[in-house]
C-alpha cells in the first residue's frame, strides 16, 4: 500500500493530486468554478444539452471534446422515449461522483482498486408531478439508493472508509441531500 | 390556441396526455416509478453509466434503446477529461426537466411553441470538496442559474405562466432545491 514506488495509483497521478491541493491551499480563489450546459428543445418532451467549456482555476477552459446528451419522457408518460428521462441523469451523477471520489481517495491512501461498480435506484411517485396529489407527495425522488461494489487490495474496513470519505466530499451527494438554490430567468421572444 | 383541430401540439399528443392523467387519477398505484442507472469505474475519475430499463405503471419496462453516458474530472483537477463532470449532469437534468414540462404544459394550454432553449450555470467553490474549507464552504453548487428563452404563439405573461407551472411540477427542481434522502450500501469483495 505504498505510493512511492509508482505515482499512478488507480490511474490517478497522486503527486499531481497533492500538488493541486497545495496550489489551491496557497491560492483559494482558483477554487471558484462555474460549470455550464446549453439545452435546446427538440420536440415534445425531447431536448438536447451540449457541454463545451467551463470556468475554473481563474480562467475559461474547454473540455477535451464537446459532449451532447439528450432527454425525453418514456412512452407510458406520453413521451417518445428517445433518451433517458431528466431524473435518470441524477442517478448517473451521484454514481459517477462517488466513484471518482473513491478512486481519488483510494489513490491518496495507496489502495489499488480492482473494481468499482454501482447500481442506483430512484423511487418517484408521479402523483406529485402530475398534480394529482393533495400535496403530500413531492415532485422529486422520495429516495435514492446507491449500491456500491468495491474491490481492492485492502480490507473491508479500509474500503468502507474510502467510500465514506468519498461521500463526505461528494458535490453531487451534497446537492441532492441539501437544498441548492435554483434561479430561473425567463426571456420571451 | 384551440387544441381541437390538431391533437398534436408541440409534438405532444394532448388527448393521450389527458387520458393518462385520468388513468392515474383512477388508479393511483400506477404512478409508482423506479428509475435506475448502472455505473462502472473505468480508470482514475472516469466512469460509465448505462440506462436500460425502469419500473413504472405497474410493470418492468425497457427504454426504446439503451443509453451510455460517461463522466470524468477535468485535467486541471487531475482527471483525464474524457467526459463531463458528474455535477455537469445536474445542469442537463434541470434544463431537460423544465423544457419537457414547458412543452407539456404549453400543449395542454393550446400554446404552440417555436423555440425553447436554455443555458444553465452552476457555481461551485472547490474548497469544499478538496477539504480545504473550515466548514463554511459546501461541497455542492452554491447556486444554479437557468436562463430560459421561450418563444411561441402567446403573449409574454402566458409564456411566463407556462414556465412557472413547469417549475412547480418539476421533479428535478424539487430534488435540487429540497433535501432528498440518498442511502449508500457498500459491498466489498
């Protein structure tokens, strides 16, 4: 479990990871990031978002490549099911955030992972969004359950500790479990 | 603004939309849905999620096609930038959810839309997730801002009313702005 022999652990460049932490510690303002997505309605409940750039480390940056993702509603909800629903993207977000954190934390602790996989389930009662509830049913997920399978060259307690540290530092976990202000500005044409 | 001449408004089959509402009103239990994603770690902070099926309307269902999405961290955060970050998927989710709602609500109100587009920005101070804050900086977005451009055959007030109704019924808006329980179960191997 030493990190000195090979600085790359789990595909994470550990010396650069620690150097990055030092750089941010020395200059807190480079930690201010602004992420963005641009969405365009296609038809019905089908829309498409594009990711290209973001602001971070004090400057405007471009992703290595542009990514396009789509959403739609399923046919049983009168959509055309061209893509996953918007709420399904929340499930990817929490899985990917926890998994990235697990890889980073494990690398920082010198633990080589051999497998991280997860299934995420989100329970939602559509009486809320359909306006058929008396107010007792919320619009969003009642609960989200993440089941993580983690394997690596460490014991059960160490692996669980890595997952717990990832959860404690997860941006998506925080947004889902704590209120996040969402401002909506409308321009009509 | 009549919906009787053509039941398809904005690509939304309005009679089927109202029939679906009636069906759920008559049998509330078909409104219980469970969405799922399966995620697999690739390397470093890079992972991949797959969407194939979900439970809804009392039965197991398959999406019309399987969708794969990926996430990574940017290079400035010691990732390999193979895909958008996990938090960027939250921005797509809110844009797509509001947009689908706008199309549905407009159709139900007989308003033909000619354009819906949006940009979503999420501000995050990475001092939180990097563990460099004294506790005053949260891990997630400090705020999310959605700027929506909506055009259609209705006046400004009507279009704004449609957006507001979409917000009121948005599942993603609810998950972001209100606490949602996230349970994490860990299996080690």
